[in-house]
């Protein structure tokens, strides 16, 4: 049976479900989190269970979660198109000595428009949501974007999506790219 005719298990996510099923799942990663997004903005999540901040109903930057993952040895890669938002860059600058390669890396490619999150090579999100609060549902009702996506643990889809991510990440598309002259830092030179 070819890939196009396969049956697989998918969950359809809409709006707030992105936060509940994707954003919160990132914190449980054990080995890797690969994120592809056009935009990266400050994304606030509920403070961890058992903390004073959680008891007070506070939200913390997603970089707190990412920092915790990296401290535990999880590799986090973010492939993005546009420059991250100011608040995200400020949070990142505050962690300059702690969020470092090879555990944490960000790479920019102006052609990236795909939205995907692969966690531990075990499950995959593909959809419309950028890596932002409005996109991944952390904003309140009436403020978050209308988004849809799928969540799957299908091995074929995981392999195909991660292979595509990796080709872009390594600069495999840079040589033939017609935007190379405008690109500030072609990935094949990283």
C-alpha cells in the first residue's frame, strides 16, 4: 500500500485544543522537540504544577519550559522565517549562557512557512498555528486565532515530516534557492 492510500490515526485540533494538546505536551518531551514556524513570539503557559506561581494562577514564558527541557538533556530546535518578537528575544537574551547548542538552536530561513512540532520522534503536530500565544491557544477566548491542525503518532508521517525539517535545517534547499541573495544567513553556511 503506498503512503497516499494509508489509513492512520489522527486527531483534529481546533483553537484552544492547540494549547491543551500541543503546547502543554512540549513540557513532557524526553529527547527532542523540533518546531517549524513562520513566526516566533512570546508564548505564555501555565506555571508548572506544584509551584507558587501556579497556585497564584500565573503564566510563565515558554522559554521557562524550554530551559527546563534543555537542562534535562532534551534537544530543542526551532526553525523559523521571521525575526522573533521583541519579548521573545528579551527572554532569550536573559538565558544566553544556558540555552546553547547543541541542546538549543534556532535557525532562520525566510521561506519557512510550514508549521510543525515533533516531540521525541513519537508524535507530530501539523497545522496552521505559528509558535505564538495567539496561534497555539494560550490567549483567552475571543483573543486567540482560529486555528486547525492534526496530531498523529503515525511513523510514516513522523519520518516524512522530520526528514523535510532536517533537509531545511541543514541547508539542503539553500543551493538552489532563488531568494539566496536576500537571505541574511543561508543555512548551508551554518
